[in-house]
């Protein structure tokens, strides 16, 4: 395909991973962070699209502070709905496909078993509600859309659960972690691979727009996730605090979380030929990479 991948939200944890992987694969990519492009301003987004002449646009920009969103609904709406519509309109005007990242939080978590794409949505809070509305705007404004819902994202960049657990393990002798919420920990490495799988499929003429689930392979709880992070760190000589299971009721938060955030990624694998690595393996490699980086710091 001619033209680069244009990434909005290039300074976030996923955007940085996509930019790094594209560079490693010899794929041209142009990144825009918040300071370079306000996605709520159509003239700005239009100018970026016109000047970069991309073949595909990834919208990884979002308001993702789930609890703070309850107190900042206007800012959350601006990023997750108004800005999303702007990017969808601009890409549609140039007849470009858009990959848009969404979330398991569009569901209420009451289903038994992993969610599939056709399950009805029922978000519990401001974050999930705005992400669901953002999905609707993408579908309405650009028929060439690929909406990827994902779950429990972590990686080398930015702020995320895995990095928080590593930090807290150096500060505390005990970590109290919720054990009655389930999900699929998803490495940004796998998400970036999935995005490039869509990119390559589009380049081969496989045009299958729609909504897809893509998450790490396997299901666990936040407690199970944290326990494996600590175990992975221990194997590399790091600290091993006690990880105690608690209930959601023991750890109240401003935003309600789905009790079940597990996503079934079979449709994505069938269409695009890529499935995420088992979450346990990705946790190990991510912890190893972060510990190696920390030891290399002066």
C-alpha cells in the first residue's frame, strides 16, 4: 500500500508500541500525539490527514482514566466521542480505513463466559458509555472501519497495571488485589501485531470492516494477573511480596467495573489470521524487558 500508517495517540502506551513495531518491520508510520493534533478539531485532523497522505489511520487516542472519568464527563466525552467522530469523518472524506480501539467496558460483565461481538452492550459508567458512543460514531461516519475491543491492556510504555504492580512490589510487603473480576490481560505487543495484521489484510484486498474482539489468550482475575507478575519478577531476582485476594467490595472505586471482562477473539483470528500469545507468556517477557531496562538505567 502507498502511504504511511497515521497514528493518533502516538504517545500513549499502544501508540508507542505500534510505532516501534512498524519501524522494526520497515513499515512507514507517522505519529501524532495530543500536542501535535487535537482530535476534537476537524480542521487540524483534516490538515494532518491531507499532509501525511496515509493508507490507513489508527485512532489510539482516548480518555482512559476510568475513575476520573466519573468526575470529568465533559473531557471524557470530548476525547472518546467528539474526537472519535472527527477522526472518522476526516478519514471517510479521504476514503481511508480507520482502526479504532475500544474496550470491554462497553459490557456490564454479567455474562457467563467470554463476550462475543454480537452480545448486547450495557456500559456501567462514563468511560464505558463514551466508548460505546464512540463506536457508534465510527460506524455511522466511516463504512471502512475496524473497531477493536480489547481488555486489560499493559506493556512497556505508559502507565498500566503490570508496571504499577512492579512498582508497588518494591514498596510494600503485601499487595491486596481484587480476585472476583475476570478478564484477558492483553499485551500492547499483541495489539500492535493485530493492528498490523489488519493493515496487511487491507493491503491484500481483504476488506472486512466491522467490530472485532482482540485480547490476550486466556482468562484470569486481577489477583491472578498480579500473582504471575510477582512470580515473573521473582524469577529474575526481584522482590516477592505477599499477594492477598480481596473482593470488589473490599476495594470500592468511583467507577463500577464489569465482573467479567473476558473477550472471545475467535472472529478476529478467523478473519485476520492472528491470535494473541497466552497472557502468561507475554507477562513474563514484558516483566523481563522492563527489569532489563531498569538495570540499564544509570
